[in-house]
C-alpha cells in the first residue's frame, strides 16, 4: 500500500473514533463532566508518556518544556483544548451532540476568520461567501430557537485558537500534545483528589465506569496519533476533506442513535453550513491543485 493511501486510511480511522466518541462518552453521562475530563487528561497523559518512552523521545518532551516562552505557548494550547474537551463532554451529557457537531462543521470557517485577524490573511471571494453563509446559519438558528448555539461557537472558537497556537510551536504534534496534557495533569489530579475527599470521584466510581474512564486515555491518544501519521503523508486539502467525516458521524449519532431533536430551524441552519462547507472544500481543492502545478510550470518555462 502506498504511503498516501496509508495516510488516508489513518485519517479515516481517526475520524471514525472522533465521530463515534459521543456514543462512548454517553455511557459516562451520569458522572460530572469535569471528572470525566480530568480522567481523560490523566489517562491520556500516561498513554502519551508511555508512547514517547517506547520511542525513546522523552528528551524531546524535556526540550519542548525547556524555556518559559515554550511553556507559556503550550500552556495556552492546553487551556484551549481542555475547554474544548469540557464543553464537548457537557454537550453529550446535556443531549446536545447535534450542536456539538455543528461546532466542528464551523471550525474551518472560524479558522479562516482567525487567520484573517491574527495573520492579516485576506479572504478570497469564495471564502467570504462560505463564511457569510456560516454566519447566516448561526443567526437563523439563534432566531429560530431563541438562543445562540453557544456550544457550537465555543467548540469552533476554542479549536480554532488551539490550531492558531499550534502554528507557533516548533515541536512535533505528539510531543506537543503530551506536553499540553502533562501541564494540565496536576490540576486534573487535584480535582479528582478534592472530589474524593468529599466522598465522590475516583474512590466511589463503579468498576465499569472506572474502566471506561481508563480507556478514555487511549481513546484520546489514538486518533491524535493517527492524525499525526496522516498529516505527514497526505496533502492538507485531502486531510481537510476527510476530516468532515468527524462532525458528520457526530451528527448521525446524535439524530439517528441518540434521538436528539432535529427541527426545521436545525435543517435550515445545517443546510446552509453544508453548503458553506462544500464551497469551502471545492475552493481548497482548487487552490491545492494550483499550488502543486505552480512549480512545474515555473520549471518548464525556465
């Protein structure tokens, strides 16, 4: 199998795990969301540390945390991804996975806006149309439901800021994620210890729930590793397209499996979002092809 094909299959596998994760975390919906996130952080920290130890790369982790500047950047990344995980787990507990899936559909369009604000990037006409449709979808959903889809907006914005921070890191994705969860792990441990002291938390968790929480570490680490593997073998335009499998599966889990309501205002908003995503994706593919052809034409002319 070619490396590109392996990368695509790795990306598909990552999205399958991310997209069906709501069904897994729904089994833990009776537990406080903050405890679930704390366990997720601690067990994923152990998983990543074990992986780096097996690869003999713990030195890379030490170097990543060697300076205050790097620690500050990684710390901010840790805060944004922790916020993202917490809101996602809360959305599952509250029966609002549909809105969570909307957030991950919105993410690339929010990333375009963040790029414009943070790096002075200019929106192309097509990107402007896609972002405009997304904003219209959010406005209509807010009007129709009488409340802003804040879960979707927080998920999209937090993940967009996370991506922004990751651009400033010079270490690899697995090392950076390990550093992130390692920095936030003491706070997660403190939360669980505090809850245990109050007669809650890990000491009173049922064996079945504790087993699910332990596995959540691998459930967090595995798709990130697969994603890292894919991005080194597949063009980013392809990664971006395949990644839409994640919110699509979340949406199907929410409506078809978990039985969440999907009314006319949802249908209208999602229709606009899907149209915006289609426009954005086609533009990304065209731009990617043009970028790949440019060096060829330049060398031909020379």
